[in-house]
């Protein structure tokens, strides 16, 4: 029961955040300010919406979420960028198909979406599960990722605190009854093509997050300039954050008085933020914007 309670507590927190974001979205969108569509990719009708103009920036939400997760930071991220927010398989407005949910398959969906939109390269930013998808996109399709931003996501399953992993292990359709009483479900039921599929989404996400993985070798081979962002009260262990940074080439030596020893990797640990509220943080938005607008780093 304690493990299930952990899942529901985390999911409820995420749901409340989503509901706030959905309200903000309704208040801030103006007619004609956002374009949207569905891309036929890998058997899916993948929903996306475009905010702003400029260099393309793909945005990938967290588990059980949707494009609404980015509402509070989109005004900053879409300044000077064509921010393309995506609903992943079975999430939000993207319907499900007869396919297991996997990080690699969803990464391939993003590559196919970029091809559909005729994008040669894009910056890619992902949060939590979306961060894992972004990471796998950079690994499987390195030629299309210009800069990579990973928010509150580990490179290895044991990067989560043990109690978080234990809670994740309980995610599934059995939680649907309680979660249907939360704002999270209210958002899902409002936008999903088949709201009755909510228990299926919970089962598929549960199967996904229970998978053991270790992408250490893949991470060490990433060539795209990468920004890692965590909260100092995150669900990811601090020592894992540092190890992630080191695998990307950061933290190896003093950068020198002229900064010539700075690697392509950046690590930001933001004060007073958790796994659940970091995605709506103004500090996150400004940190990411500064990284994206900064000078192009030389690939490793």
C-alpha cells in the first residue's frame, strides 16, 4: 500500500501541475498564435503544435502529460525559436496503437516527425520520460539533434531514489480509479481521442518505467552540446546528476582562466525545485533559453 500511495502522490502532484498549466494555456493563447496538426508517423497520428518562429525546438513532455506541461515556460522558449510541442504515443491528443511503449520507438517517432515537418536539425528538450525520449533521439538519430536539453531524467534506472523506483513499480491500470479523481485525468479526458483508454495508458507507462536500463556507453558517445537540468530536491540522486555530467565530458578539469577547458556539457542544479514543479519554473525557462541562444559549441 505504501508503494501505491507513492505512485498516487507523485501522479496527483503532476496532475495538479497539469491542470494549472491547462488553465494558463486557455488564458494566454490568442487566436492564430498557435498552429497544430497530426503527423502520420510509424502508424501513429502524432499530435504537435507550433509556437513562435525561428530555429526549431522540439519539446517532449513527461509521463501521463501532454503539451500543456510546457505552458508556463513556452512564452520564453518560443522567443526566437519555433517551439514544437509534441504529444507522445498514447498521451494527450495522440491516440495509441498496437505497439508497446518504448523509449526507442518514441525517439524514432520524433525523427519521423522532423522528416514530416522537413526539419534537417532541431534542438530537442525533454522532461522526465520525455527527457529519456530526447536522449534516445540523440543516440539513435544524432544527425538531427543540434542541441540537447534533458530535464529531471536519469541515464540509468537506478538514478532515481529507491523509493521513487519502488513507487514507479506500482504504476498501472489499478490506479485508474483514484487517478480519475485528479486534475490529471480531467486534462486527459478533455483532449484524448479515446478517454476510455486511460487504464491502458497507465499500464503502458507502468511497463515502460519498470524497465531496467543503463545508457552509460550511449551517453558517452553523444556529440550534441547538452544541458542537464535538475532540481536540488529532485527525484534523481545528486551523485547520479554528477556522473551524467561526467559521462558527457563535463567536470574533468578546471576550465582555465580563459574558459578554454569548458566542455560541450552543461549542468544546472536549480535551487528549491523538485521533479514535480521544475517544468513550470521561470528559472528553468531562462536557463534553457540562455543555453540555446549561446554560442555553438564544437562537437566532441
